[in-house]
C-alpha cells in the first residue's frame, strides 16, 4: 500500500498476483501452470 500511494501520482498501476505464489517465494521453483494462473488472475490494487 505504501508503494502504491507513492507512485499513484505517476500514473503507474499496480496489481497483485492472484494465488499460488507465496509472498517472498522464489519464482525459480514455481511450475509454469501455477505461474500462468497467478498472472491471469491478478487483481488491481
């Protein structure tokens, strides 16, 4: 939320991943199906 408030005046839109990826998780260990679903289901903040 802090970052969102800081960059809002710049017109940058943030989104968060939908599910399947833990916060701080390493993308090197995520299978392609989980990554695709997380990107497709992302939600605007």
